C-alpha cells in the first residue's frame, strides 16, 4: 500500500507543494445492537482509500479518494495541491512546520483475541442474554446491548521520508436499561453511558463482564422512578470515575487543544479560555490535579504508535500540581506557538484532514479510595454515570447530568436521588478538588464519540480517572 | 445507465434468489473551505462511491457497507453479507422490502454546485471576510453533490441527485462574536457579503456585554435558535421508534403546542434539499407533524410502521435501527412580522442569535440545557438596548411552545443551523413568552 501513498506525495510535490504526506487507510468495523432480546442491527462496514495533504504557503490542501489505484492516487496528489493553491485567494502568514524524527517504522495494538474471529453467535448470545436479564426486572421497558469492533490499517508516507505502517484494534460495548414512568424515563448503563472502549481484542469484552452487572443496573433504573428528585443546593460532590473522565474530556481536554487556543476552531467547536502567555503559570486546579496526555498507555483507547503526521506517541504533562503546563499540538500548531510538537494529530479515516485530537487525557491517581472519600464526607452527594453534557465555547461553563446519585450523610450513602445535575466554571471547580482515589479504581475510560472539525470527524479518546470529591458545587439545577 | 444504478443492479444479480435484498449506491463529492483568523487555513475535498446492502435470509437480517466497489470486491461483499445474515436469529419485526411505488417528480440539484471549484468557494469566503473590518473571521463554505440509486429484490428502483451549498461564519472582536448563515441547493444563491454583514453587525453590536440576571425572560429566537428547537423535537419526539417505546413526549391528536405552531416534513417543497426517497426506497411526501398546535404525525420507517399499523413515511436514515426514523426536511410555519416588529412587542426580554452545545436531560419532558452564542441582546421597551454575555438555559422545548406561548412569528423563514445539521430545518424568527435562563456562561 505504500506505493499509492508515495505516488500521491510525489505528485503533490511536483504540483508545487512544499510539503506533502499521504495516508492509505483500510478499515473495517462490526457493530451489533440488541434490544429486548432481538437483534436491532448487525452492521459491517469496510472503508479503503487514500487522503493526501499538501502545504502551500499558509494553507493545507487535502483531497481524498476511495479509489485505491496508482492512477487515482496521482490525481489525488494533484488535486490536493490545486486546493492548497486556491487558498491563496485569502492568505495568512506562511505556515511553519516543526521538524520531527523521520522514521520508517511499524506499530501494532497488542491484543489477545481478534474480535473479528470470535463467532457472531457468541456475541449475539451475550447481548440477548443480558437484555433478557434486564427485562426480567419489573419496570424495565427497554433493555439494550451493543458491541463494536474496529480494525484499522494505516500506511503513512511523508515527503520528508516517513514510512509508517500501523495496525490498530479497538473493542468495546455496553448495556443499558430504561424504565418508563408516566411522564419520565430513567436509564442506567454499564460500564458507562456510551459503553467502554479500549485498544485491544475481545478480551476487553470478557473483562467487563456485562452479565454480572445487568441485573444491578436494571434494578437501579426501576428504583429511580420512585426515587426523590435531587434538590438544588450547594454541597460536596463525589464523582464516580467515568463521570470524572468525561469532566476531564470536556473541561480540560478540549480546552488544551492548541488549534482551539490559536482560534482555528473558533466558528464551530469554539476557542478556549486558556491563553498561551499564561502557560506555566495559570492555576487550573488544586494540588491534586495532575493531568497528562499519554498516548502510550497500554490498553487505553487513545493509544497508538505514531500520529497521522508521523510523530511518535508520547506522554506530555498538561497540568502539574494544579498549574497548566502543556497543550495538545501538531507540527504546524506547535511551530506557531513555539512549542515542541506533541504527536496528537489524527484524522478520522482516509477522507478527513488530520487535526489536533485528544490522546489519553487523564488525571493521575490519588492515594484515597471511594470508600474512604464517602466515609470522610459529612454532607454531600455521590453522582455516577453521565446522562447529559453541555459546555460553552470557551470550555468554562459546564452543566452535566448523571444517571443516578445518592445522598451522603455522616460518612454513609443514603437516599437514591434521580435527575442529578451539577454545574460550575472549570478552574473554580477543579480548584475545589480535595480528595482523589487511586489504586484499582483508576481506570482508562474510553470515549468513542468525540466530535470535532468540519466536515465532522469522530475520534476515539481515553481518559484515565478515579473517583474524586469537589467542595461546594451547585447541584440539582433544572428548568 | 449511471454508475450508481449499475452498482445496484450488479449487487442484486450477485444476491440472486438467495435473499430479500435492498441496495443503496452513491457517488459524489464533498468539499469544504474553512477559514479562521481571517484566512483559509483548511481546504478539503473528497470524491468517492459507496454501496450499502441489507439482506434478509428467511427473516435473518444483516447490513453491510463498503467503499470497495471493484467487481471482485463486490462479490466477496455480497457473500459475506449473506453468510452473516444466515447466522442471525430471525427478526420477528422484519417488515420486508418496499413494494414498487412511484416517486415524486422532483430533483433538488444544481450542476454548478455539483462541479463547484475551490476558487468559487474561496471567493465566497473572501466576500464574507471583507465585511468585518478590524474583526477576525472564522467559518466555512461547503459544497456537496450526490447521485444516489436504490433497488430492491421486490422490483422497487429509484434514483436521484441532490446538491447543497452553505456559507456559515462568525466575525469576532476582542470581546464579542456575531454569526451569519445561508444555505441553498445552488451555490449561485449564496451571497458571502450579505451573510458577513449580519455577522459583523451582531459582533459590533455586542462589544460591551453585561451579565444579565438569570430568570424567566420573553425571548426573540432568531432562525438558528428556532432550528435547534426543531431538531430536538424532530429527533427525540416525532420519531416513530421513540413513540412506540414510550420515550417520546408525543400524544397524537392532542393540542400539545400553541395554535400558531405548524411543523411539517416535506422533501417535495421546492425550497427543500435532498432526494425524494429514503434508504429503504420508500417515496417521501409531505408529513404533517403539528397543525394548529395539534400533534398530527411522526416519522416512520418500515419497521416502526409495521409495529404501529401504519404506512412508512419514508423517513429511514442510516442508523435508524437504533435511533429511529426522523424528519430531515422540516419546515416550521412563519408569520408576516419583520424582526423589528417582533422586537417592538417585547417590553423586557432577550434576543438570541444562536444556541450552542444543547443536550437533552429527559426526552419525555423534552428538557434541554444549552447556552446562547454569537450575539445575545437585552430588549427593553420594544428595542434592543444592550448586549448581554452568553447565558445558560434549562428549558422544556415543548413547554416553551405550549398553548399561549408563541407571541409572534417572523416572515423570514430560511434554512438555519447552529450546531447539528445544515439544510434540514427551514424556520422563521419566533417570539416566545418565556424562557428559563439559569446563569451566565462565565459564572
């Protein structure tokens, strides 16, 4: 496959590009959805094509084709340069491009069990079984289960001499139960609201043991119908790990994207409240807040060998002891900011322009545990599993809803509460973090649906997190 | 014979008598010129073709999609789909493939848009940027052209072409931003300067915003904000699957909205975009969703229609199996008032240019939270007096449109989009009696 990428790059250079790269991507996906013991859909998707990037002056030109032939690759290289030249009608400053090591390398996701060779009957039977278990709980009207697997081969070639082949394998899925009342619906899901996704094979599915948790979440969904509504108040908030992971994703992960900080995403995704002159001094949170962007974590969803610009995967400090010290960057954005490139540029398939994306943005573990945190809380609430998320275009003002909560009184869990929400301002909220769990409660949560860019791209990102406590948070906001 | 029709026939031949089958083949292009900091920084295009196949082997269903369309690849693709289906349990709700039926004679396509060059898009971008003197512009200009063919084993065959062109952007000062948006089937209809002027005016008018107190306000919602309401109503409410599962707010035949509220889905409207059949080959027509405030219908595909005992409305989209069928050519009825006249009726309220990052808290009550963006203004005694900082709201969209809540409708209906899907909502400015703002965006 390298030959097609080479042909595209050579043609783009001949057409005037000062730099060019190309990715041949061949991918397949299998997705199974079961609802109430019936298969809703069994979809298999295959995609193959080549995408070429050409840099001329201040702008990238990008062209992609699903025709995997030498002739089509050459045309794609020509078209990428033509598109870059058209950008000169509205030029900016010449785009800089930081050097990285030029490598010829390969990388493969470590996995035990190829998910595409596990019999379909085994996967379908698993989902039918767990939906049956959930349906047996009185009050549960809808029980669903999903499994999705990805297998991606990428061949990357740059005009600077990169030749990189990667084979990435990702697996994930989840289950959920919905109970319906007269004028409300209540949902509980496992392992988290969109399922849990990791790099790896079918062993990921076996590890999370859906069957052992189906009955519990179904009982909780049904119980929520008669639970008390959370009252609006300011109180101590304990977040379960997957909700803390999403909090990191939305209020830290997107805020530290250098393309947002530079204004490149201003119209759609937005910008960031973070300003580069404050890098190294801005107080983002409490001393317990230590965030890294680590694309090398074994098993985490945002793990790979090289990004889509040929930069090797690395771990970068983002927040150290509460102070903002790092960003997510690529070769062009890093050059503009005068920073080393972070190897965080990825494209969604062969037909999307690679852009700055989160890798594994996680908080390093603390020395406590959920049990200790609850025991140490006189009055507060414990919220689990995301239900809704909303944040402003500068990544400051957020409001999250979770599926379930419990009152915490005198160190013990009390009443179950429904329709929990909490709201706050990012750095104020993070400054209130005063307890953080660790040990085996520190999990590499995976987010398989991070949207960004135009045309829209979906990225798979990881967020390591453990339960944590935040002081004096506004909860229970509803219309 | 077009390439797409050839592909559908090729695949049906490969399936033969072994299964019920439906095939969707498409060829086309998508190009998007993106700008930020007042220059074009990303500029992309793609061409390709793709084939989707759904087979039913004795009621056992499997779906597959591929971009590999060489003859040998297609043969392997078909065999894999048949093998996969044969391993499945029987789907008791399978409604079979669509019977042959005539299509509406309408095509929403424009050759100049299908063949639009990067230079054409760059010129529109330049027009937009030049309207914001001293401001930073960001946004995009997109063109898309698609040719689609459908065929199934029952003899239904359909084909069509569609195009779309969009320019969308913001102008920014150091303290504010304003947005503009336009979409059409034909790129020749777009005026980059006209869209840019609106964005620049909103940005200039909001350079010194203040923090308004949270609470209930009358609102004037610009078309982008009304588009957000329509998207949520359509996707979570007027959805045949969600209704049959008890997750929708919809009560058919009930007065759930103000009697001024009209909403319908109609690809046959000359102003619409898209093709006149869905991914199951069912012809699309006009579907009444709300008439004079009474909820009249929901979107169906073949499966939800069978379950409900009605006919499919032709609203199947990719992913419908899990999410359900939804309307994608939505119109909200307008009035005859100008925006200035609507504002003149407000004693104290908020003008909202766009909503941002809206997410549902409960589909059954349609409570949504989100923020305002790109131009939010205080209205006092019938005129805009000040800009206000972005605000967060938590509001039931059904309650907001309830009986007695629509106080005025603009005569300015157009395609509008703020964050979800351009080209599917054609809506006017709206004056509503009450909207619940819960706080300022920056605390």
